[in-house]
């Protein structure tokens, strides 16, 4: 049985690589060409299997898997919008993953090792298998815009130019540079829309030099700009937004949320509010986008790292009616916000959490890929990692709080108006994050397995099937990532590499946030500082101290496996390589921290608006 499955693994691996090649070289190719390529790949797999194992029958399993791939690729559903090349790639990936998983189970079952080594192997495989369904959903979300025949755009939904509801724009801020907030307010004042108000909610800022100039500027902008300096608000940004709701003009039908650093385009409201002609529409969301990053390599890399989610995952979620609100550039029907119960002050991602309750109340949503506003990228790696900690921790909070909403009624689920698709994707938003922590546990179990093999003097050679499958999986995933950045995001090779390095540098903080949220350790809401930082390489390295130590530890353990286990077989070597790769990912953090620090100005001039001269304060008073 395992011999036959070994042939299938080779065939599906070659089918997968062939499908990736089609997406790269001929993404619009016809279905017949895709079928011929898949059959040819299966034939090549059979030939390779015959060379590797002359005693194995290869034609029958190769033909069977090729026929299976053809049937699955041809069996399109009514709403299937994948291109022939896209559907071929998705089917090949699923077959490759399934065959490799079954082969691995049979391989481990046939090993004759010590009880400890065998138990650790089974435990690592079992724990890893728990993450596979969520990983498949997340992979589909990330690849779908690339695999589709054509992009399903929310902009095609009905837009009524004659529908012009009153909009109340809420700008929460806390201890922000006043010139930054004033710049945002100037852009809002230039909106090409008549019926709106702006509420600036200054939340617990203790220094009058920061909020008094903003208050004065609101006065100069006229009656539609109202400023509130409020002390004692709890719940961070969500608390400020909840405080603003009863102070909103009763005639306002739509609440807009804009971060204090965002410069909006004049046509933002004019082009978007007409979608609220649909009485069931709960919110319209535009993507995060960023400005003024060209002067900094770090900020540019971070910008492209941010962009991939908003051009892939958010598009896929919108296609399934499970779009998210993302904290800024959001337009929310006021009644939907009230029906949902307002903003969640207990959640670090109060924005995406709100989308769950709005959908559960029966409202729909729209995500637009056009950027109507741009904010600032954090200037330092420390601020960047703090922001990502919050973005990672929050979805797990959402899952822990709302898990009953995602279950069917017969399993004790809470009644709601969520569709099956919304249940799946809102749940997976948190489950996928938990999977990151689970995979970290699998890595620890792998290390324990390696040392158990060494301690018991056991040898575990790496079969050709495993080597070939691992190589195909790694190469295929990298090619798909590069293709997503190239086609969906529009990044160059250099920008793509920078984005990948930026994401790698966040890998440890993402893992830590996942584990803390999963086991229920509390965490505070930290705002991203917008004050200009000054260069300090020692402080930059200190901010990445944990990643540096973790990277060094992984590299040391990998070196130990290479040195002390030369006879333990290829599987231990593969584990060492995986540890070394993880260590390099962690060590990219201090490198990125130094790059960010180098891009900062050596001396930061004090902004005029922040000077504490008595004349300005007396005028404002």
C-alpha cells in the first residue's frame, strides 16, 4: 500500500508543480491544455517512480490519480469562478496534500523505533493535522484572486447617485501630534460631499499643547467640525467611538471612522455612500493604504507587506459575504451599529469584531479595493511589532467570545442570521491564528523527536518520496507567493522580497500573541505612535532582543543536530534545516530594526504646533 502511495505522491507533486507553471506562463490557457498538462505530469511521475523503484507498478496509480484530477477539474459548480488554470492548480494542490498526508501516516505506522520516539512522532503528526482544515481555507482565501477567471468586484453592486445620507465622521485620537490631526481634518474639510459632520474625540490626552491646537482648528473650520476633549474614557479606541455615538447628529444615517493620520480623497463619500440605497447593507470598507513611505526602505517594505492581505484575503472574504471592518476608512450604517450593540471595548481588534455582530444581525457588507485614503506606516520596528501583536491577539479574542455563533444549532450554536459561509470564514479568522501557535508546538515536538532519536541511537532515513514532496511543497509555495505579489498586488521582485523579509521579522511576535491569546493571558491596547522618532541603534536592537535570542537559540539547536546526529538519518537533518530557517526568520527582526533606525532622521525638529509658548495657549484659551 505505501509503495503505491509513494508513486501517487510523486505524481501529484509533479502535477502541482506543472499547475503552478501554468499559472506563471499561461494563466489564460484553455481547459483542454490544462488536462493534457496534468496527464503529462502524471506520466512523468510514473516514469520517475519507475527509475526510483523499478520493482514497483507505477502506471496504474499514476493513471488513477490523473483521472481523478481530470474529473475534479472538470466538475465545476454553478458559482465556480476559477479559471481553468486556477482550478487545475487548486485541485492539484489538494490531491498533493491529501496523498502526502496519507503516505506520511502509513510511513510512521511502519517504523520500528523506541516508544518515546514513536509517541513523539505520532503526537507531532496528530497536532499538526489539527491545523490542516483551517490552513486549506486560509490558503484558498489568499490565492483566490489569483485563481479566478475574473475578479468579482463589489463595485458592480447598485450605486445610487441620488442617495446622499448624512454622514457623521468620527476621528478618535489620543496624544497625537496636533499638526498630524490638523492635516487629516483639512483633508476632510475638502470632501466633495455636502451633508456630513466631523466629530474629533480626543481621548484622555493629558498635555494641553497637543489637543488645544486641534480644538482651535476645528473652530476655524466651522460648525460641521466638533471637537471633544474627554477624560476618563475606558476601552481605548472602542471606548472613544462608543462615547461619540450619542453625540452624533440624530439625522446622520452613516457613521464613518477615520484614523487621525489618514488623508482621504475628496471623492470618498461621493463615490461610496450611494451603496447604502440597499437597506440591508451594514458597512462599506475601503482598504488600508499608506503614504510618505518612499523615503524609508523599512516603511516601503512594510507597506507592501500590508498590501497583500487587502488585495487577496479581503477580496475573497467579500466574495463570500464575510468582509471585515478594519478600523479606518469604514462607513457603517448607524442603525446596524446600534443593532449590533456598538463597539467592543473588550477586544483589541474592535473593528473586525464588529463585522461579526453586524453580519449576525442580518446585514450585508461591501469591500472596495480602491484606496480612498492613506495613512502612515510605523517608523520603528518596535511600533510595527506592537501593532501586529494587537492584530494577531484580537481575532483569537473574537473566536473565544463568539464561538457559539459559528456552530450549527444541533451542536448548541447560538441563533443568528449568519450564513454558513460567514460562519466558516469568521470562525477561521481566529482559528487560523491559533494554528500559528499550534505549529509552534509541533516544532517543539519535532525538536524533542530529534533528540529522542539521538538519545536512543536510532536512524531514520529520509525516503525519496518525502524529499521530493518537501521540495515540491516548498518551491510551489514560494512561486505562488511571488505570483500573488506580482499579479494581485502589483509589486516588483525587490518590493516582494522586502515584504517577505518584513513579514518574517514579525514571525515571533505573531507566535507569542497567538499563544497568549489562546491560553487567555490578558493584554493591553497599545496605540501606534505617530510622533517622529530619532535615530538610536541601541534602542532599535533592544526592541528586537527577544527575536535575536530566539533566532540564536534555533540556530544553535540546528547546529547541535547537524554535529551530534550525523548518523541519525535524513529526517533529523531536515528538522535541523527547518530550525535553521526559523532561526533566520527570527534574526531578520534585528536586521529590520536597524534598517528602520537607519532611515530615521538624526535630529528631529520640534513641530511648531507643539511648542509651549504662552502666546499660543492664551489665544486658544
